[in-house]
C-alpha cells in the first residue's frame, strides 16, 4: 500500500501550505503529493489527472478535507467510483472518513451533497446581502474620484457648500476642504 496526497485551492491567491503540511504529517511523502491551484469548477486539474495515472490497486489517497477533491457532488461521486474501480481508497483527514466499504462511500456521498448545498447557501446569502446593501445605497467597487473642477465651478456660480455636496453626492466637509485648498493655492500665487 502506497500513500498519495491531493491538495487543491480554488484561487491562485490561496495557499496550499496547510493542506500539504497536513498530508505530510499523515505520512505522505512530498514526492507523492499532487496539487492544483484552480477553481473547483474548472475541469483543468493537471495534478488530479497525474494522480489518477499514478495510483494502483491497494493505494490510498489522502485529502485534507472533503470539499478539496471534487468540484461538486456529481464530480466527487464520479471520482470515488473511478478510484474504487481501481481498488484505490480515498481518506479525508479532517473529516475522519474513508471510502473503504459501502458505508464509507455512502457517508462521503451524503457529506459531499451537504457541502455543495452549504456552498450554494453561502452564495445565495452573499448575493442577498449585496442586493440589500445596494438598496440601502451602499456602493461596491472602487471609490469614485471627486471632480474638484465641478466643485469649484459650482462655487464660482454662487452655489453654497451644502447644495454642492448634495448635487455631487459628496460630503459637505469634502466641499469645504476643496475650497480651502483652492484658496490656499490662490493666496500663494499672490
């Protein structure tokens, strides 16, 4: 029996270090750890593809967490079936589950479905929160740049600071700061 490890992160900003450390602590040699840095929804997983080619009957694949192996429940089930047909067991370290035996396969399938449902719920709640925030006037993205020239032009037309702030959707203190800065510049020219 040979131990192999598989680790995956969803984005290039995430680190594989914790997963790799856990796999090594569980007894997997560094040369037998396969990794992917891509979205779970991406079908391009070179590390997993290489692992599939390397394992043989009697081998065991260790994965830190259940959600690190497959993109979704269907993908997880397909991978488990594939490894099972080869006589390869998959064990999930943090979850304490293994695909050894029928009960293990069933538990993995159920937990995978639960994990997928939880990901969907999190996505729904995130989207609902964004919509609610937008309705409350909260803006997303980069802070907009204040057009100093518009503030100065309105001021020269005789518009007061409160009206300028309202028209340009900026704070009144920002209007005063721009006007103060401009008067300093004009004074320094004298």
